[in-house]
């Protein structure tokens, strides 16, 4: 919530000019840091290579299996969150448009239809 300047002046009257200068300079530094972001690397800009995809997929599957077995920790929650975001980004890019019949066949094939 922003306070109009004329209402803020009485609040700031008790602050020393040294403290006010320090506050202003810290805001300026924070603004400069936001503007001076590190450039993205080549690996961040290009599509993922096959080895990285396999490693990520394995990590997501191990985290899900560990979570389902009741051995969850912060790292597993982080991996599952990353997997959820990855699935969402892929679905937004059009990779999640497979018909529901494929999912049903997969579930029936592996016998995991207890959840449905």
C-alpha cells in the first residue's frame, strides 16, 4: 500500500537523514541488481539434450516412487514440483493432447487402475 507523500512526511520526521539516505541507496542497489541480470547460457536457451531428459525423467520417477512408499522429504517434494511444472509447460506447448483412450490402455496394461 502506497502512502501519499504529504502523509508520509510526518512518519519520516523521526528518521535521521543518514538513515533515509541509507534506505534510498539500498533501494537503488536492489533496482540495479534486477536490471543487471546474468545472461542465459547456451544450455538454458537450447532444447534439452537426450541425456538430460533421461536424468530428469529418472529423478522424477524415483521421487514419485519414494513419495508413494512414504519416504518423502524436501528434495522429493522439490522434484515432484519440478515434474509438475515440466508437465504443465509441455501441455501448454501442445504435447498433452493425446486422447484419453491411450491413458486407459496404459492403466489397464500395467494393472494400476485401482485409483480410478
